[in-house]
C-alpha cells in the first residue's frame, strides 16, 4: 500500500511537471538553499510555480559522509535517488537506497538521511505542499 501511494505521488508529480512545462514553459528555478550540514535543495516546483499547495518537488544533493540527524516532517516525504547511495533510516530501520530506488516517510515517523563517500542526489517530493518553507527556514539561500 505504501509503495503504491509513493508511486502514485511520483506519477502525479510527473504529470504536474509535464503539464506545467507544457502550459508555462517556465525555466528551472534558480532558488537554491544550503543546510547547516552542507546539503543543497534546488526548488523545482512549489506553490508559486504550481499555483496550488498539492505537492512540492526539489532536487536535494547530500555531500559525502553527511548525516541529517533524526528529524520529522509534517507531511509525506518521498525520495527518488538519482545518483549515489543514501541510507534512509525510518524509525530506526535502515534501508540503503541507490539510483532508481524510492524511500518514503509519513508523519509522525522519525527519519535520518546518511551518505557515504560519494554523497547522493535525489528528487524529493512533499505532499501536500508547505514543507519546503519549514525545511528551508534555517537554511541559507544561495
């Protein structure tokens, strides 16, 4: 069930991106944020770009040997790993995700993201939207 929901969110997100591109032909966002731990988030789609709060998309790049520390999200979060390897720890259960794999977390789960020597790059999907502002509130705009 959980996998089906994540796949559905990815399909909906992809369809929304395709629709946005087809209707607006907007350039990729130049908004990038950097976390205190060195991770960077490039905004791909947010409320301003979508015109609604249904979903947010970003490209998250984790530096080598990083550890986000335990944290929680107020909405569902899904990662689609694009490059590298990401250790996705949910409620103490660790899963190694590599390119092409999906990891997810729902409130009130506790999550932690760790990388090895190569770091990782992932598409992050938050549904519903609004989480990006909370996450980046203590990050620096680049």
